[in-house]
């Protein structure tokens, strides 16, 4: 198999670099440098499990979204049915709550919500990858350096900095067809300009229009429409770098991105098997949409003080989502306004607006590189304001005219504030050239408050609540470098996810008014090694995770709340192996075995029992990636490639109602996806062809219960077979 390989760089950086370069046969490529420990280091020297996907690989594989490059990262799973609405899962740590277990970073900026009150779990920042230097994925808890919500890891987007050495411009254009759907087209461009010897600016922009492939066919009285789930993603990034001296640099960055979709990529499926009933069909009574908008502004100052480097990172970001969900079947059935036999007497919908505003400031001192001891100390401040505004509306069927047969159902809002202070320290002690020990700790405290009010038949009483907590996290990682290209390490680390207030009356029992942070402790043993000529490399790690005080929905007396209850474990192995049998040819195999399960029963309202698998975490996932490049003439390079990913079956969410109705939890079937690509790069120009999901597999990515006629269950699906052409030019 000729495969276009990623830099699946849990493997030592040396091992993977060639697979990402256009010249895959360059065995002597320099080490990959990562910033996982907030200082530049060669990947082989970092004692933890990390994958890196370089920008060149992302572009060649047309990998713009989480779903596109999850195959390049062992152990990373995505639960998603809408662009911009993604739940990230690492090492199986997931129970389907409202707060994220994987933190998203853009350079020095944490992005998204830290709390459980702003839908942070499903709103991971899905930034476009054009002109991205790399994506780093840090597996295992990262509480020491990355703080809250890095319970099981971090996904870090590292952007290209402005370049002082050259004027650069580059553009790409693509067109593609999707099986049974509309045409898609995309364009992107960048320019880098050194304005003076110490000031440079880099700007990029993109527009991507994805054709829909889901039809609404009138089932159950719904409207008839073709390819309703079309979407678009557009935006840009501008960055200025100012270096008045060799000791001082200031980088200012602004990022803007919008992701707009007209319907979800959900199809109606048999609730027992989750097999699709009719290919690429969903019943839609009220037109749905989801619009997500990212805005991020950052200033990073570095000052070399001689004894240490002072870094200040100041960021302000907003994440906004507007959507309308079709609730005709779900609420209509409860209110006696819908039956499968008669259809809807009224259409029902839920418009919702989510707005999260976040300011962060980090200040840290880091020592220079040393053969004896390296240290880092810092402080962190985070302030967030969030609001979720919802309505439940009834319309005359097939219109947006208000239905007169019901009173106002619901119009309400939940507003919240999250404030955090933290201090952290990290140090590496070198016991000679071969053995070192890295330890770190972080103490953080957060204050939160929330307020809820609303009007209408379904509105709750006006309520307010608050919470306060302090958390200490730590890490320790011994490493032995048995050769210049090989090391073994162990890592022990704690991560946490913040607790928070519950919206209940002040007379509620104390144990109901707030919920605590949950935490994991990760035990890991790993090996990174490659041959001296870099023709073979291996990276493998084994881990055990104890997850305590899991945040779950619960029923305590008369209150439905977030609560701490139950425990879970996750045991697994992750690996990446790369072989280069000859110049220009590289094959990488990566995979993960993850056994994540409850070790205690959850609250009955959740429905989880001891021994149950955690949701959306396959036991087995394997990918084969590689490429073959060769010279054509004097200044052209041709390439061919392919990739194959197998994803094992996945248990769905805990659901007592589903279990009672069908005798067990939902289970997403296993599937395998193959991609192909080929192209020629000649001088300043390139042309390529690609095919994604060559077998036209209907792989399932999520489960949506109770929203469709005739008892059908909704399942998110990957895009069908897609065939495209791409053209590039650079100057």
C-alpha cells in the first residue's frame, strides 16, 4: 500500500519528520520541535505521549477538520454531527457531560469554556488548518501546565509565525463532488511580508463551501428537500511579529472564523442496530441551522533576561453559537400534538444562542536550556462570562407563523461567570547525559456564579447559585535516554475538570447546591526509539487511568443536577511505527487499544452500571498511512498515497429509557475508511487529485435519540465518497 504518511509523532520527532515532508526520503531531516512543555524541545526529549501532524501533511491530505485528521492521531475520537459542534475524547475519558475533558489551545491561548455551564464539551474549537505549522495532541492529563479541563489531554493548534527572511504568497483552490450530493469548492491564500528588518506581517484567509448530501423526503409529514446539510467555513488570520532586539519579541495575532451549516449530518437509523434505514435521509419539520463564530485576539511578549525568559500571553476570545433544533416529534409527542399516524398539529422548534467571552493572562519565567537543571514558574488568570438563551416555539405546520393553540412555552436564559487564579512550577533535573526527572505542580482556585430565569409554561423559577473550590494537580516523569535516538520514560500525572454551582433553591440540601471537580490520575510507561539511519522508528506507551468523582447528571430528591458519583478506569496501549524501506517511501502504522469502563454504578437517572464501557470510545482503532514521492525531471516531484483507518464499535451514551426500550445501550457499528491521493509539485505550482471514503462507507459518529418519526434513532454519519481536484501556486 502506497500511503501518504502523517507525522504521527508520538514517535520521536526524527522518526516522523520525513513522512510529512514532500521529500519523504530525506533521512537526515532535523528533529521536530514541539512546545508541549511550554518551551521548544525535540519531540524525542519530551517524556510523554504526543502526536504531531505537520501543516504540510494537513494540506496534502485535505485535512481541514477534526474528522479529517483524527485518523492521524492514535487514541483521538470525535463525536460530531455538525461543523463546530464536536466532542473530543482521548484515552476513553468521556461520560457525555456538558464540560470538556480535552482542552483546546491556539498557540498560547486556551479556547472555549472552562465550566460546565456553557456547553464546552461539544464546542471544541474546530479551527481551519490552512497555514498551520502543526497540530500537537498531548495525551494524558495536562493539569500542571495547561490547567482546567485538560482532564485527558490537550489539542494544540500551532500557527505559523511571520517570517523576516522572505516575501511569500501562496494560494490553493479545490473542487470536489460527494456521492449523492452537491458540488463543493474551496479557496485559500496567504501572504507574508517583512516590512522592515524587525517587523513582519503574515495574513491568510480561506473559504470552504461543502455540498450537502442529506435529503428530507416527507416521511411523517416533514418537508421535501434535497441536500439539506450544506455548510460553509470561512475566515482568516493575521499576525504581526516585532523584534526590536535579539532579546525582545512581540507577536500580535487575530483569528476570525465562522462555521455555518443548514442541517446536521444525521440520518434515521434502526434503534436496535443503528443501521441506516434509508441512505442519507432525515425527517425535518422545521428547517434547522447551526452557526458558530470564533474570534480570538492574542499578544505574546518574550523578553530574554539572561537568567530566564519572561513570557507574557494576553488573550481575549469569544465563541458564539446560534442554532435552531427541530423538536416536533419529541415535544409534540409529550404535548399530544404529534403522532406518526396523523403527523404534527403544530411544528415545534428550539432556537438557542450561546455566547462565551473569555479573557486570560499568563505570565511565566523559564530558565535557559541547561545540562543540570531547567525550571519554569508562572501565574495564570482567567475570566469568563457565558450565556445560553433558549426558546421553545410552536408554529403552524410548514410555516413560521405562531401556533395559536398553545400558550408561550419557554423563553429563558442561563448566565454564568467563571474566574480562576493559578500558580504553577515545573522543573527538569538532569542526572548526567542519560537520565533526567521532570516534576511539576499547579495550585488553582475558581469562583463561579450562575443565574437562571425565564417565562412560559415550561420555565423554571428564577434562581441563582455560586461555588468556590481549590485544586492541586501534579506530574512526575523520569526518563532514561539509552542512546541518541532512543529513550524510555514513565509519567505520573493528575488532571482535573472544574466543579460548579447547580441552579437550585437556596433551601436545597448543601450536597445539591454545588458539585465538585472530578479528577484523573494517569500512570504511563513509554518507549521512543529509531535506528541510526532513521529507516525505522517505534513509539509505544501503555497507560492506566483512575477517574474519581465523575461529573454526571443525577436526581437528588426533587432536583435534577450535576453531581459527583461513580468511578471509572481506562487501560490501554497506543503505538506508532514507521518504516522507510527506500528513499521516498514511508509507511506509518498507528493504533490504540482502550478499555475504558465504569467501576461503580452511576445514579439511576444516568443508567450506567459497573463494567459498562464509557461512551464513544472504541476498544480498537488502527490506521495505516504512508506516501511515495519521486523526482520527475529536474524540478518536479510526484507523489501517490493512501490511508486506511479501522474504528471498532463504540458504546453510545448511558440512557435508562433506551436500555428499557431495546434491552441495552446503543452501539455504533465498527467501520473502515480508505482514502487515496496523487499529485505533482513542479516549481511554484502543484496539482493533485484525491478520493476520501473510497468505499462509500456510512460510518457512524454520534447518536441522537427520540427526535424522529416511527421510533427511529438519529445517527451522525461521515461524508460519503468524495472525489476532488486541488490546484496550488506559490510565489
